[in-house]
C-alpha cells in the first residue's frame, strides 16, 4: 500500500515542481508579415483546384440523364457560364484579402511592444490599487472590542 501511495504521489510532485516553469509568461510570437501573402498564394491554388473539380458524377447520382455527355460540369465551368470573369474576380478577392491581412499583421507586429507595455502598466496599476484598498481597509478598521465586553464572556 505504501508503494502505491508513493507511486501516485510522484506525478503530483513532478507537476508541482514544474508549475512555476509553466506559469512563466511566454513571449508573443507573431507570424512573419509576409506569411499572409504566402498563405494567400496557397488559398489561390486551392481555390483553383476546387474550381476544377468535376461535378458530373454527382449530377448523375442526383438526377440521372440530367446532364449532356461531353458538357463540362466543373465548378469553374458552371461559375463562368453566367459570369465569364468569375474565376478572375475570385483570384482578385483572394489577393486583396491576403494583402489586407498582411497589412494588419504588419500593424500588429509594430503595435505588439506598445500593447505589452500598456498591459503590463495596467496590471501594475491594478495590483497597486488592490494593495492600497487592502491597506486602507485594515488601517481604518476599528480595533476589536476587549474580551470583557463580549456578551457571555466569563473569566
């Protein structure tokens, strides 16, 4: 039984010893500013791949005989039937979005040190206010009455 208790307490002791190391603040690491543009290029390629998926077998499964043989039924062809510039507009929107996200990431990278200093100062101010409030509470609290004045007190 003693060995079982000892075996169960070892992981708890290891966690207790590791807790201060885990509780240390970690530096904020933002992705590089050009990561959004690189991700935009990947999204662009994935969108092209999705637009080239042939939906013919799916259309046949839903409604046999509904499509004519030889007619392309990819998403890209279906989208460009009504709008010949659908694919180009999709690529423009992806490029614009990734450029906007890249600009926001660059701004966040520039603002991160300022925000960290502001948050650290706010935490110090809050801690000081709490300490002051506690000190005032104990400073102005009336002293407890002597035991002789307590009701039912007997020597």
